[in-house]
């Protein structure tokens, strides 16, 4: 049995959105945003949301998220100077890990141009050993399910 082919998704599949401005340097020789840029958009969308919600302190926080897995599927090209709207949701919430799913939309478009996921394992910033999700973080993440 073959796996199901990934499909584009509608905006309604995501809980919150963040607009990301493309840059001239994001385009590659083929005239569209290079695939590696999409992964930085995933990080930007999720971490900016967590910082704005007051549950991630990237400078002095005791708990940080380390990426242990990431993946992306592409459905339509994006290119500078388009604005991109990143939709975020939480697909799985574990004791110390979170699977974030991010849909990237050309501004105003109804379906994802790309979608992907990454998994954070939350660790003590000093020891780098897994720790349970802080209650305040878990509360914010529950709203993204």
C-alpha cells in the first residue's frame, strides 16, 4: 500500500497566521523562493508567535525547543516580492515535545503553496536534557490544536 500523496490545505486548517515578507535574496536562479528558505519561515512563524505570547524567552529562558525532525511538501511556487502568510497549528502535544504544522500561503490565496512540520523537544537550556513543557507554554500550545 503506497502512502497518501500530500495535498494542499485550506486556511481553515490552521489556527493563527503570521505575515512574512519575502526578500530579494530568497529567490534562487530558477526565479522562485529556494526550498531552504521555507524552513526558516517555519521557525520564524512559530517562534515569533511563542515570543509574542510571552512563553519563549530566547535570551534567558530556562527551557528551549530543539528541532529533531522537519519536513516540507511544495505545491506552488512563491517568489519575491510576494508576501507569505504562515498558518500554524499543533498536531501533537507530548510531555516534552510538540509537533508544529505550518502552512505557507501566497498572500490572499485560499490553499497552501507549501506545508510542513517540525518537532521541537523542549530541554533545559543548561543541560540540554528533555524537560516537561512549562504550564504557560502548554496553555498557549493547546490553543493551537
